[in-house]
């Protein structure tokens, strides 16, 4: 009873954990002919994270950047089982995954364990809060769709509350002060909220628009350390023009109701009133990842995530491949890396299937040769040699990352791009780069459906506002 796994005992089972960049890229090109494939993720969709801040600001609607996982798997040669559940434990010794339905509505069965031959571990990371008081409870994040929706709701609420009759001026200034923490790409892109002020708020709330302040707080000496110096300067000067205060060498120490506590560059502590805090302080490994690593303390001791070899196999474990933000590699935790790793694994599984089929043929030939006679025997011996030679030719190359460049939207219809070119880099910023940013993201969206929806939202926003 219940959902049947498309299980063929003759075939190996791949259990894919996650439905993000890594997992979706793998699923897109994976040939399922030779495998039982099971996808387990608490979200039954793929989220196009680069456009998440645009949802928070109201430029895009949530469904435009989602792609249901089944939308992709329904076209596969063999049925893929998609299970909306959270993996709770990967047992690398017995090669099983235990998962649970953590959603609001639960049935009589909501917890089970299944075996795997291969596990693709692509659960991503969670938001790093460093245990700073108040961050988890009081700040908005920018990681999941629900984060973008809650940021939008809170921002609108701050404005409506500031517009409440009789609100005193200092309270209005507090409510209209937005503090974004983290000058990495996420924090910088959240500053897209400035577009909402310029394009919409000025006409909807003319008496309040001029009083909105955005502060971007970064502990390091500059924002966007991964971009070239020229683009960092460009971003900082664009923010200055947009009246976004960039506070570098400044560290958030606590988030309170209605304020943030900052440690300033001179180490003094100051309390800054604000209506809303958006936290973009980076990534940390999920608990399930830490638990999995604890099985192999000698080889899995990097706090940033799972250690993998150059074929993306988890060090110490048999049959686990790990990709994306849950790993610690020399690459940055980006969608670009995760999606290339997913596509690489699809090729690895194709090679493994080819090898497996040849090995099966070799076994069957070896079994028949003993009972064969004369001429037939010679033919089978030939076939055995040919199968052996084909097996030896199945080579699985190590993963190679090809960097396509870094892009970020910095608001005011401007974007920045660091693009590799010949042996150097092209750094560009401005409105033309923004058009490039738009076309690059439009073409990167996984389906025509999403491309049409996103393009449509951009047009609707241009005409009717947010
Ligand atoms: P994710 O895409 O996070 O996917 C993880 C998946 O695992 C999710 O489906 C999740 O639901 C699932 N999961 C979680 N826990 C479990 C569990 N216990 N069991 C099973 N499944 C689980 N990168 C770029 O290269 N360019 C960009 O422009 C860019 N913009 C970004 C903008 C924002 C706002 C953010 C937050 C990130 C951005 N990134 C960008 C980074 C990029 O999103 C990540 O590097 C990428 O998502 C990593 O892919 P992943 O598959 O490892 O993890
Ligand atoms: P990040 O780790 O790149 O940046 C987090 C920033 O927060 C750091 O600079 C850190 O110094 C700062 N910070 C942490 N705690 C702080 C505190 N208490 N006070 C002040 N500052 C503090 O994280 P991210 O921006 O979320 O990016 C995560 C990954 O996703 C990166 O690899 C990034 O490249 C990728 N990403 C890429 C894009 C893009 O390419 N457009 C967009 C978003 C994310």
C-alpha cells in the first residue's frame, strides 16, 4: 500500500537528498534507464536562489522562480520517486537513509528507512548565525522562499506602522531604518529593496519615502571580497548615491526588538534603532551533515562541510557522492559549482551503468563458456576479451570546475560582473551589465515556463509597479 518505489531489484538504487541546484542539475541530465532513482527533499520544488531577493522586494512572484521537481522527473525514461520529506539520518555503514515527513499534515506513516547503493548528498547549507543573540529569533533571512515572503511582509508592515496616525518622528525613523547584515553577495543583493523605495514608495507614501534608510553592515574591510577591487569601489559608490550606508569593519553583536547592537571599527559599542534586520551572514553545515561526518572523525574534520575526493566521493564512505554547499572544497559555495557538480555526477552514473552492464555480460559469458562446445567456445572467448577491453576503457575522469564568472545585481538598474576572458578577467558594472545579468539569469532558468513567468513579471512590474 501507499507510494510504491519503482524498484527493480536488478538495478542499483540512487537516493538523491535535496532538490536544490546540485540535485536538480543531476536530475536534469541523469539517464534513469539503469537505476532506481529516489529523490528525498523537504521541498518538492527547485528554488532559483539568484532571483530570491527580487521576490522579497516584490519584483517577481514566488511561483516564477520555483520549479516543481516532478515537472522535471515526469519526463524521465524510468519513473523517479519524489518524496517530500526531510532526511534525518544517513547510515553509511548499512547504506540506508531514514527520512520523515516534517510537513504540517502527517499521515499514519511519516517516518521510514530505505536502502541505497549510491547516495547523492546535496542537502545544501543553513544560515550561519554564529550564535549571536537575537539573530535566529528576530532577524529575517534570505535563504528560502518563506524568508523572502516574510521579509516583504515585515517591510510593508514597517511602512504601514510608520504611517499610523500620530506616530512620533523618532519612532518613524526607527521603523523606516532597515539594517542588512553581511556584505557578501546575498546582503548586497538584498539592497535591491532600494528599487522599491525609488520606483514605488515615492508615489505611494510620498511623506515617508524620503525617510527610509538602509544600512549595510559588514565585519570585513570591504563588501564583496570575491569581486575585483574596481567593482567593490563601484558598488560602494553606487550605494552611496542611493543613500545606502555601508558600514564596514563593523560587527553586529546582538539583534534586539527594535534595534541592533554594533561594534564599530574603533571597538566602541553602539545601539542603533531599526524597524527590521535582514541577516545574510553566510553558510554553515546542517545537523544531518555534522552527524554524517561524525561517522568518520579521522577524515571528515573540516568544519565547513564534507570532504570529498576529486570524483566527489565522500571521504571514508562507500557509495556516497556529495555536491554543492554541504561540501568543503576549494570552490566557493555557489549555484554555479553545485550545478556543474550535478551535471558531472550524471556523467559518472552513465559511466558506472555502462561498466556495470559490461560486467554483468562478462559474468554471463564466463558462465556459458564452460558448457559451450568447439566453435561456440571460441566465439564466447572472443566476446569475453572484447567485454574486458571495453571495461578497461570505461574511464571516469575527475570533476573539473569551469568558472563562468561572477554576477550580482546592486540595485538602481545596475549590476556588476567579473567575467573570465582569455587569461585575464573583464570587470564591468552598470546598466549594460544589468541587461546582461537579466539575460544571463533568464537563460539559466531551468524551464521555459520559468523564463516566461520571470520575463512577464519584469514587464508587469515596469508597467504597474510592485
Ligand atoms: P541548495 O540549492 O540549497 O539545495 C539544498 C536542497 O536540500 C534543498 O532542496 C533543501 O530543501 C534540501 N534539504 C535540506 N535539508 C535536507 C534534508 N535533511 N534532507 C533532504 N533534503 C534536504 N550562487 C550563484 O552561483 N550565483 C548567484 O547569483 C547566487 N545567488 C544567490 C542568492 C541567494 C539569495 C542565495 C541564498 C544564494 C545564492 N547563490 C548564488 C548560492 C546558491 O544558491 C547555492 O550555492 C546553491 O543553492 C547550492 O546548491 P546546493 O544544491 O548545494 O544547495
Ligand atoms: P558570505 O559568506 O559570502 O558573506 C557573509 C558576510 O557576512 C561576510 O562577508 C561576513 O564577514 C559578514 N558577517 C558575518 N557575521 C557578521 C556580523 N556579525 N556582523 C557583520 N558582518 C558579518 O555569504 P552570502 O553572501 O550569503 O553568500 C554565500 C555564498 O553564496 C557565497 O559563496 C556567494 O558567492 C554565493 N552567492 C552568490 C551570489 C552571486 O553570485 N550573485 C549571490 C548570493 C550568494
